[in-house]
C-alpha cells in the first residue's frame, strides 16, 4: 500500500498541498487568506528542497492586490514553478497561470479576464476618490503590461479586450495560441 503524502495545514477545502509531491491545489478565490496560505506553503517547499513546485489552479478570480502579491511570490521563488490550469481560470487567476516558469492547461480549460473592478469604495472624499481612481488605472495598466510580457499579445491588445467587457477563451488550444500557456496536457489513450 502506498504511503499517504504529507499534507500541509489548509485554511479550508479549496487549498491543499502535498509536501512530498511538491504540489499545491489552489482551487479557490484569490484573496488575502489565499495569499497568506500560498506564501507560507511556497516558503515551506523552498525550505525543504530546490525541486520544482507544481500548482494546480482552478479559480473564479479574486482580489487584484492579492493577485499581484501572489504573482511576486511565484516569480521571486528560487524554485521553478509549474502551473497546471484546470477547469476555469478567471480574472485574477489569468496572471497566476501566465507568470509560471512552465504553464500547462488541460483540454477543457477556459479562461476569462476583464477590466479592473472594485466592489466597495466606502465613504471617500473627492481627493481620496481621485487617488483611488489613479490607483485603479495603475493596477489595470500594470496587469496589461504583465500579460504583455507573458503572452504573445501587447498590453494595448489586452487593454482593448478587457475594456470591451469580459474576454473569454474556450478551450486550451486558444489559451496556448495567446501565449498564456505553453502546452495542453495530452489525453491518455485507452
């Protein structure tokens, strides 16, 4: 009987990791809790060895600030990082897929990106609202610039697609054609 892989503590069912397999299962929204867990888990993998870290990603998206921080965690890791996109990669998840050293998608993976949104601005003065607007614009421009660097499309192309509403791809081949993934997992033959 095979030995059960050691698992790291998780904040809930959507985030799991196997230390022995060097795998992270990010099947959740990207928010501050996810970021904190991912940072702790990535650092644990880095501490125990220099081999590649494998992240399985399925996400409905999440917070843009947490997305940028997780991007930095992945791209500054001394370990090679492989992301395998499965199911749906939405919003904040697109950059997480794109920034990995090796980017793989399963045949039925879909992807969606859109313009930066904020659901709650609270009670802001006119100056604070203007500053927040400048920040939102910077965040959008930074996202487009990063997608430009990881894909075969320009920042202007990404901005146009996202400003037109939700930009969806249907199927792994289209994700590879955009340059957001390197390959599609081959289906096994029966």
